[in-house]
């Protein structure tokens, strides 16, 4: 089961890289995101970042629309755009060159550089890798309906996470189609794609495609 941090994420594309390198599995890092932001924020270059409120750091080159809400603590990276009606509830570390779109909600997340969540997305208790993209209306579901602890599953293999709240981990270059739901504990490998209106759970291997009906096939080499 290739779900280790090193299997999924290029740590050079996030200021959380050093922090994440201390964990075997990326979901183990979710508990410490708030403290990480509060540690990193005061160390950020004041020539690059503004500090408009306690616990909030926004790159001077970022564009934050007036109707967006930034909850503490959060970091918004350089050249990132936070659009109308975005709701950043807090504990959100958003990298450089990202798009946080209209009506998008973020909570307890790390977004690597160049991540796009541009339209009506909910991302909670999740980590999105470099250049990953969630299509309009796609969301992470971060709590099981029966409220039991989340287990990461791949066939007969499984890993107990010990977490009640855990949305999804997207590896680098993952594409999630519009109106898809990533169920609690979903882990999507690098360069994998998910068809629109999919219901995804478990581990999706790298370089694969989740097709209609949940069928997973290898991506054809070009």
C-alpha cells in the first residue's frame, strides 16, 4: 500500500515540507496543522507577507477578494487568489500560486503550491499535493456516517488511523472530476484522475483512473 508521505508528495513544494517529513503517513500530520501555522507565521519574511490580524499571514502578492473570510490561524502564499465568498475557517496553510474559489470552504488543511480548488469545494482535514485540482462541486467527506474511526483500506490491507475526522490525501498532479465525493480516508496516488460524479473511497494507485461506477484502471502510457 503506497500511502507514505514519500509516495505521494514532493515536499519541496510546500513550506510545510520539513514538518511533513517527520511523519510516515500524511494523515498523521493533521493534528498539528494549527500549531505549525502559528510556528511558521512569525518566521515569514515581512517584506513578503502582511500580518493583518492575529494568527493570519497573507502574502503581499496574493489577491484576497473583499467578501472572502480568513479565519485564524492561516497562511496564504504568494500569487494565490482567494475569490468571492471563500470561507477559510482556520488551520489552513495555503501555498503559492493556488486558487481558492468562490464558495470554497477550507478547514484544517495543507494545500501545496499550485493547488486549485476553484468552485464550490469543501476541503476539510485533508492534504492536497502539488498541482492537484478539484473540479467544481467536488468535496472531501471527513467524518463517517456512523462516527467510527477512519481506516485507510486497499483491498484486504488496512491501516487504522485513529482519527474520527480525516478527509482525503491527494498526491501530486491528481485530478478530481466535478461533483465527486472523496469519502473519509481516501488516498489518491500521484497523477491519478477521478471521473466526474464519482464516489471514491480507499486507496487509488498512482497513474490510474477512477471511471464511472468506481472502476479503477491503469492510465495508458503515451
